[in-house]
């Protein structure tokens, strides 16, 4: 089993929204073979708490245009690591320090990466 087309569509939209808000190190993993609860993990880095909030707002706005609303949102009080759960897609927006410390890429390195086609306009 692989990630659904819907999950991949949401992933691409969320990744582009994050890039538009200057999120960096944007990677996505197809975790559908390992987890029954979601198809894709999208991981994004932000340089400070304010930018974490900005990236989260951008992702939510973009996915709302695709008819998706998060069923769960965690970590938005501290703005260090915000998790947005869209069922098919889980978005992790991490402050640079948390990204280095938790190294989610290392945990999911055995899962297939998802190629993101981002229009970076910096």
C-alpha cells in the first residue's frame, strides 16, 4: 500500500505553503506501510517561534482551500513543534533546534521519500 492521491495532493499543497512562508528543509515520507493512522509525514523547519506560527497558518490556509481541516493540532502554545493531523497527512513544523534534536528523518529513513515539486521564490 502507498500513500493515496488525496494524501499526496495535500502534501504538495502544504509543502508549497510552507515554502511560501520561508519554511526550510521540507521533506515528506510515505509512512503508509508502517502506520495505519496516516499516509504521509511532512516535516518543515522554521528558524524561530514566530516563523513556526506563520508556517502553520500558511499550511492551514492552503489546506482549507483543498477542503481539509486538521482533526488535531498540538504544540501551538509554545510554537516550538506544532503538529497538524489531517488523518491522511501529519504535518510537523519544528523550530530549528527541535528539528536537530529529534531528527525525525533518522526515525523514518527506511520509508520512501516523497518527491516535492516546490516553487521557491526567495
